[in-house]
C-alpha cells in the first residue's frame, strides 16, 4: 500500500519519461502517506479512445465519483481526446 493506477490513451513512453513518472509519483506518495518507497506500486494501463467511456469513464469516474479528489474537465481536450460522454451514457 498504496497502489496508484493510471489509465491513459495509448502513446509511446521513453525510458526517461517512465523513470520520471515513477520517481515523481513515488516521492509524492511516500511523503504524503509516510511510507517507504518499497510500499508503493504503480500500474500504467493504456486504453483505446473508443473504449474510454465504457472502460474508464463510467466505472472509474461516474460510478466512483465520491472517491475522486479531482474531476476531469473535458472542456479542454487533449489531442485525440474523444468528446465527453453524451447525456444518458455517463
């Protein structure tokens, strides 16, 4: 404990980017949770944009909204970001 799970649109990462992400997240989590770095695990899972609503938005954002400390803001889309789910689908 703790475990961090990141879901994102597929993209290539350099070894430097991977190492930077792991180091940055590990430093923050160990400081905030007051744990040793060996207690932290990090999963990074690519999700195709066409599957984002069904595999991520509905189960992890809508259905677990009470757990979110930061809500997404789809009004500022990143490249290849699908539009926000249509009303009634989220």
